């Protein structure tokens, strides 16, 4: 993850935030996960502000197109999204469906 370029780090965070919105409510545990991931990715202040905006308002569907993820980064994205989905200790039907579709599109 550390080797991702700025553009790719932000793309990853946008995808993670979009999955936080899958059940139409961002849980506190999901926010905490996103904050930990932002720290791990060493996002700067401007990047963290973008992430906070995506937690207030979900990213537009056309901005989270899985086909834009480079093949060599797909496992990183899938792992991060999977971790977000289980961050609150429960997986809603919407989250499960979105994760299943995301996995299928990653192949």
C-alpha cells in the first residue's frame, strides 16, 4: 500500500468510502477504519479533507468504477474494501451484495 501513488491512494480511499455507504449509513467503526487506513497511507491534510467529504457525501458511482483499478492493485483494493465491510462487526445484505459484485468485477 505504501508504494501507491497519490492518485492511487485517493482512488483506494474513494472506493473504501463508497463501501462505507453501502447500507446508506456510515458507522463509527467504519469511520475509525477509514481514519486508520488514511494514517497507514500517510495521507496529507488535503487528502484527508477529501476523505472526510466522501464520508459526509458518498462518491458518485461513476467515480468508483472497478475497471479503472490497475490489475496489480486489485488485491490491495479488495483487501481494504473487505476489511471495511467487516469493520463494524456485521455485514448488511447491501454490503454483502456490493462486495460480491466488486469481487466479480476484479477478476
